[in-house]
């Protein structure tokens, strides 16, 4: 069936699509040529369909002029490999004990499997992505976090030369969080912390942490208490007073570290929400929780922590 232009209803989706594009224009203009560090993990990485969707969104960001840098871990894939190789799993203070033998498996999974899966999905859209680990070019340098944890490291230095070269050559770097040890070995490092430090070292425009929840809540059981924005000081307060759950603390600490190093804004968003990256970066309202350092520069429709706190107090 052939439709003439006059046959298309005036209230069709065309006008809605135009509105969406018009709303995105200033955000695209602000982000063009800027580096955005994306920490990728959780269910959005494990589910193949979700992973393809997120990779497609990252490709779109690249095509409109943003410079994405992906930093990833791979906890679930590591757990599955440990089970397959019958490697015992031991935790101390919430951190996985990593022996030398276990570190070999971690490298195999993060660098040889997870990293290459992400590169493959990105490169279905063209020769856009290059996979690397923290070992390559000495990009991530770590020292041992605790002797009792074995090959678990703390990032002490980020060398940006290789990342900047890849960005300048118009590639998307995909960085697995295996770090080069100052002792010459390798360390498994927390991907959230690594992403924050990479964002700071690259002087990124924004850093985004994809997780499995919608963001930070004042009360996780009350879904109306989602915090849309908070200051760096308020984020630190949630850590200090125990409001933040243990799983969210590394993300908040990484947001704070990035902001302290000069990254203007950091975001915690739900990677399972369709097109969450695009909604956060290219729309007025966004999704998830934003942490920012410029207390007097933020305005708009996002609900702040202080606004939500006042509302909850009134309702008690």
C-alpha cells in the first residue's frame, strides 16, 4: 500500500520523534568531541540481548561525536569459570580471595572472553572498537590491596597514553580491569573504582556506572525515594552514615573520586532499562542518580536528595 503525505495523520509518531530529536540537540552539542567513561557490568552484560542493545547505544553515541570509553569487569563469568575449574571461592570482608592460579582464570575470562564479546558486538556496526586490558601499555598499575586477598589490587596509577591514542584514532577503547602490578605480576581490580580513576585521568566529560538498580534510594523499599541528583558532599554523607548499601558504596566512592579529580558529573543508572545511556545523556530529565560537584550550577527537573528527604519527613 502506497501512502501519500496527506494520508499521514497530523498526530502521528513523526511529530513525537521530531520532538525527541529537538530535545536531544543541545545535549548532543554539549557532548560532541567529549570523552564519556562507561563502567559496564551487571545483568546488562550477562543477558546477550541487553548487551547488544547497550553496545548499539554506545555505537550511536560514537556516531554523533561522543568519545565513549568502556571499562568492564565480569563477576558472574568469573564465578562460572571458577565453578567449571573447581576453584574454591573464598571471601574476606566482601572481597574474593584470588590466588595465583585463580588470577590466571580471571585473566582468561576478563581479557579473553568478556572483553572480546563486547568488542565483537561493537564491531558488528563497523571497525569501531579495540579491546585491551590494564596490562596493555601499562594503562592500569596496581599494588596489592591486602596480602590475605592475594592478587586483588588497588589502582595506584592510570597511564592514558594508549587510551588517548585510540580515542584520537577514532576507536572505542574497551578496557578489562586486569591491572599490571608494581611487583611485575597481575592484579584483579574493582571495575567501579577503576572506571572512576580512568575518568579522572582522561579528564572525562562524564562517567556513567551501569548497574542492576535504578540508582540510589533514600529507602530501597520505597521506590518513590529514588534520588535523581545529589551533591558530592551528600553522596559522601550516605556512605558515612550507612545509608548506602555495601554494593553501592564502591560506585558512590568512584563518583566522588572522579568529581574530586575534576569530572563534572557522575551517574549511576540501570543498565537493564532500554536505552538508559541515551536517556541519561541526551534528554532533559534523564534516568538514574546524578552526583555532581558544582553545587550552584545544577537546575532543572531532577529531584534532589534534600527535596526527597523533606518529602519523606513530611509523610512520616
